[in-house]
């Protein structure tokens, strides 16, 4: 209880002006928690994680510069992760509603054609398999039953759900009712349009799947192979230049020497690791953007992309080293 009060007071101090956007995000994600408590809780967690990571970085590197970098990156990454999590939960909820919306509209239309009153037709359409949408339909039906106009009650259907399709559908049905259209016919035609649009979107995704596969191969397969070969070659040339000192002495000609490279193989190896991680991260975001239409879904692919990329890099590097191991410099 004490921790809850601390988070509540801390949230009130920090999020005075932005609490409305936090509340909206929590509503869209269907998280039933006080927005001030949410802000305070996450701020405390971010501070704890930052302290632990900074101590770990300093213990491993003994370099204040890396500690300063982690001091900046850890809070920023934590904020990105939390914001992305809320956005993904909101999108999943909206996607579920959009998938069940045509069935709900057709069921509502069927109830209206069977002679039921509008409030009864809407409330009987709120089946459990419709999930969040069932609760909203039940709420709309209760509003109509208590005397509220259909147009006004139907506008409440899209509140708390971040779905452009649902919002456009509600506006379309309300405008149709206000212009004198038959509600059952409007619901049927709207449900058909939503399904046709969904089929079109799936066809588009199947076509562009080839591009996503190309990005996956380039970022997760080809890049590690090239980096593994190039780092091994650079290391071999560095050892070769350090072991050989040849002077071509000819009359009137300058002396040519092979000098060791100033870039160490260890630096190239670290450079390869960093670049492979960056490539895998952006590859995951690009694949999600192409396949799902939103790059934030790529967050869940990042660990897989990074792990596969590193495994391929280490395997190819081991094979290349073993293949050229018989060459003695």
C-alpha cells in the first residue's frame, strides 16, 4: 500500500500535463490501472534498471565514457519498450475488434430483419466470442434502451478502441441513419465492405512477402557471412604484414616495406558485432513494416534476428578459420 502511494504521488508530480495522453494509451491497451500509479511505477523501475546496468557497465569496462552512454541509453530504451508495449497491446485489441466487427454487424442486421427492436438487436449481438466488442455493443444497447438516440449511442461504440476501421464504420452507419437509410441494409453493406477490404489487404501482404524474405536473407544470412569472411581475411593480412618485412632494393628505386595495419583485428571484430546488431534490428523493423504495416511489431523479432545473425557469423567464422587453418604464416 505504501509503494502504491509512493508511485501515485510520484506520478502526480511528474505527469501533470501529459496525464491525459497516458490515460488514453492505457485505455486503448485495456490496462485498468491508475495513470499516475503507472507513471510512478515505471519511473521507479527505470531508475532501478539504470542503476543496475550502470554498475554492470562500469564493473565490466572500467570506462566512465561507457557509463555515460548507458546513463543516456537505458532510460531512452526503457521508455521506447514501454511505449511500444502499450502500442502493441492497443493494436492487438483493435485488430481483434476489426476481425470480429463484420460478424457482429451481420448478426445485428439479422436480428433487425427478424423484427427485434433496435436495442434488443444490438444487445443480442454482444456474444462472448466478440470479446471487447461485445462489451461495447452491450453498452450501446443499454443506452438505446434507456432512451438515448441510436446515433448518439452508436457513436460510443468506437470510444476506448484505437481502430480507424471501427471509427469509420460507426461514422458511416450514423450518417446513413441520419440520411434516412435502413439500418439493417447499412450494416450488411458495411460488413461486406470490411471483409472485401480485409481480403484485399491479405492479397497485398502475400505479394510483398517476397520483399520481406529478401530483407531477412540480406540482414540475417548474407551480412554475417560477409562480415565473417572479411574479418578473418583482415586478421590474416594483419598477421602477414606484421611477419614480413621485405625491402625491394634496386638502383635508383625507393625502398618499399609492408607495414602492419593500424586497425587491429579485435577492433574489426567488435565493429562487426555492432554492425550485425544494428543490421538485424533495422531488418526486423523493416520486415514488420512490410508484413504488418507497422514497424513496432518488429520489436518482437529483434531477439530472433540478432541471435540467428550472431550464430551464423560465429559458425561461418569457425568454418573459414578451419578451412584456411593449414596455411601457416
